[in-house]
C-alpha cells in the first residue's frame, strides 16, 4: 500500500528510471541512490569555474569579485578566494598582486 502511494507521488519521468522493488523501503533506498550527489564532482566543477573566470575590464570590478565570492560561498577559505581573484585580474591590476605579497 505504501509503495503504491509513494510511486504515485513521483513524477512519471522518474518512475521508469528506478528499478522495481517489492517493498517501499527498498524502493526509497534505490530512489535515494539514484539521486545521490557526488560532492567531489561538485567541488571540481566549482573550482574549474573559479579558475577559468577572468576579469575583462568591461564590468564593475566589485560585481566581478562578488560573483566569485558567491560561487565560492563557504566551500573554500577566504585566502584561496583572494588568490583566485588576484590571479584572474589582468596585468593592469599588477599593483594589487604586488601589494598582496607584502
């Protein structure tokens, strides 16, 4: 009975991708495994986005830094975020890089 109620509450698009089960508990375990998030993959994608970002000098620098900060959120320390921001600046912001090293 519970299994029928659970299956009716799930969208039809997802029902075909989950293997059939005899009990509600087994069905929910398989459903959870199907939608498990790989945290390492998320961190790798986030780092790739942060590293590939470059400031092009066309937008407001504050908005650019805030965008990087929002991407990083609480996943990384402030030191790493600061270095990623400084690395992504163009050469005409070289004085910021020099001042950071002191």
